């Protein structure tokens, strides 16, 4: 099956990277575990506008969670090992692994992460870009 480019307008030049990123994100879409929120946090006098990703990771310790940033891809992994010494009468909470990936825009920065009451929060910021106006000289061809 031939794929139709999403950004195929003649006015969108040099957006090949964005199209490849969209392909990568749609291919790596996983199930809904663990559930997560993404919230926008308003700019203050001292901080730029921020985003906060919150994942519900109840049962995971800090040592069982791993957050990496590689080439603008924020990867969050959780690994639990099944405790073989426990004898369960009912098992409703499984030792489960997960992997969540978020593709960050150019310039996004990971400010930090914290784990509290089963919620893993990761704060992100995008610094305000400088507005650049450049005059292009027109030359005459001979």
C-alpha cells in the first residue's frame, strides 16, 4: 500500500523530518497502560510556559523506572520483577512492564521528574524562540 504524504503542500518546504516523526510516533503507539495526563502550566514571572506529563505508576519504585531522552524522543520505561516467593490467593495486580514514548519538538527541555504517591511527573519547557527577521538582498543576473 502506498502511503500518501501528510505534509504534501508545495508551501511546506523542508518538513520531511516532521513527517518522519509522525510516522515514528504512530508506529510506536502502545496500549493505554499506564494511564497518563499532559497538562499545560501557565507562564509565570520567573518560569516559561511548561508542560507536565503525569503517569500513574502505582506499585513501581524509583529504581524500577527509567527516563531517557535520545534525539528528541522522551522514553519512559517501567520494569517490575515478579516476586516468586509470594503465594497469592487472588492476583489482581500484575507485575507489568511498560514503555511510553513522547516525541519532543525542537528546543524542548526536560526540567526534571519526580515520583510521589504513585504518580510520576515529568516537567518540560520550551524556551521562547527569538524572533528573527532577515532581509534578503536581490541580485541581478547577467
